[in-house]
């Protein structure tokens, strides 16, 4: 018995030695950054504890400390199609709309961007339409844009976003050769001004609250997030020049959603995409994928939006009404069951990689899935970044266990 015990302990010691060697190799590969060290959980969890979808889901729920939501629909879309879906969503919103983007192109190679121009006009025309309905509905959707500062300057997003912040009175100047585009904007602005002037209810409220109130309501609320902080400098980016790395740690999320609410799981929709707003993303050289989603899993977007605004200095009372948390009604589960019975069978969990050194839920959930999924699991991986060392290593390991993958193309262009 003693020899058996010594043999078992020796085996455990040897296993731990191998794990430590793997950890050290991984850490050295990532220049000593412990945050990027990941050892497969299959080394610590028995196969019988993660060989079904339910067990795997339970592990993810335990790691993220919240459950999957049922009753969702998930549909694929493409880069060029997602910009059309954006316009549709702007026109469909009744309560609020959020565009969470890293690039709303102003000028590209000196040319005023036609797609961003068209989307801006759609915002203004939709505002005019909602104003014309205001006397009857008493409701104006709140349109919000969260735009990271890096591309706000880098691709001239200020050009059109300044217009959207003051759509009734801002004078947009596009320059010689763009007279037709500028005239279209001016016509849309005039349409909005006439709609505001013709709304009896809106004019009465403006008289009570002051003229400045109209400017605060008839607009798109643009929030420029994560400005660069030059107090964080390093030579790790460019050895000969102390660079500010946080200007590279931009908020790279690209999505939009509207009317998602705890009060009714049937309301709202979202699109998770790999594109910004601009003509660059509409051509054949950009091959990102996206998904259209509806259902209870989208409630996590409201939570993420509140975290973003709080990180940028918002107080809890400053959070827009549409993004405030609300209690679920007593019949919420029954409504979700109705969605499932109507064919909305997808289960989902909304996860985000926060900016900089904040939580990386997406990376954690992905690593659990890739390193623990049982044999014969089929993964659809539309993102080209699967070729990065961390992702690719996880995919190779899963392939050796018998998993299969449908992988998106790898780009070497600026979109990679």
C-alpha cells in the first residue's frame, strides 16, 4: 500500500511539474503577462462533469455568475447588410436606440463618407417623423451613440456626429464637390425644423421648459468615450518613443440595439457586428460577419451600457431612462415560454470584454467552451482573429479531442 501511495503521489508531483512548465512557457510567450495565461479546465474537471451541453452551460454560468436566458432568436448577417439593419433599427425604435461603435466615418482619404452621410440623414428624418407623431403619441425615442475617442479623431467622426448633436441648427460644411450631399442634409434639417414648429404639444412644452429644452431633446445624444490619458506611458509600443498605450486600448465593440426592456421579452432587437459606419465596411474587401438577436439575452446590453456610462463619470441618476434597470413583471417567464413555443429556441448569455484592464467575460466564456467542449461539438467561428496564438491554440486542442470548426476567413488588410 505504501508503495502504491508513493507511486500515486509521484504521479501527481510529475503532473504538477508539467503544468507548471506549461504555465511558465505560456507566461514567457506573453512577455510575462499573467493575465494571458490560460490552462485548460479539462486538467481540473473530470470528463463526466462536462460531457453534455447542460454541464458545460452550468460551468459557464458558474464562472460568470448569471444564467443563460431562453427564448431568443439568432440570425446571421454580413458586414454590408449590418449597415442596412442599422438604418432599419433607427426607424423601428419607439423608446430608445443605442449605436455602440468605434468608427462613424467622417472623411476617408479626404473624401466625405457617403455611408455615414446617409445614416446621418436617416437619423434626422426619423427624428422628424417621430416629432410629427408626438402630438398623438407623447413619446420621443432617445437616440444615443457611444463612440470611442480614438476614431472620433482618427477618421474624422466629429464631422457628422457634431451634426447629429445639433440636427436642427448645425451648419455642415463638406466643401467643394459635395454640394449635393450638403443639400440633402440641409433639406432633412429643414424638414425637422418644420416638424418641430408644427407640433403643438412640443411647442407648448418648450414654452414651459425654455427654448434650450428643445435642443436637449431633438438630437442624437453622442457620448465620446475613453479619451486618451497621457499619464500612462510606456516604451513597450515603440522603444524609442514613450507612447500612451491607453490610446490603443479603445472600446472596439460594434453593435446596436433598441427598445430592449425587462418589462417585455418580446420587445427590442440587437445586431452584433464587425463593422463601423462608413463606406469602407460596405465593399468587397471587408468580410466581417454579424448576428441579429432578439430575446431576453439582450438584457445584458443594458447592464453593459450602464457600466460604460458609469466608467465615463455618469452618476446613477444620470443614466438615460431606457437604460435604467426595471423589475420583470410577474408573467415574464410565461411570456418567455410563449416565445420558445413560437420557435425562438436559442439560449443565450450576453458577455463583454470591457476596455483596458477591466473584466474580459467574453474571453473567459470562449476559453471554457473551446477547451472543454466534448468530441463532435461543431463550432462556428466567424471572426478572423481565430488565427491569434491564444485562439488557435485552443482550437487545435479542441480539434484533437474530436471537435469540428467552421472558421471565418483570415484577413491581412486594415480590417484584420
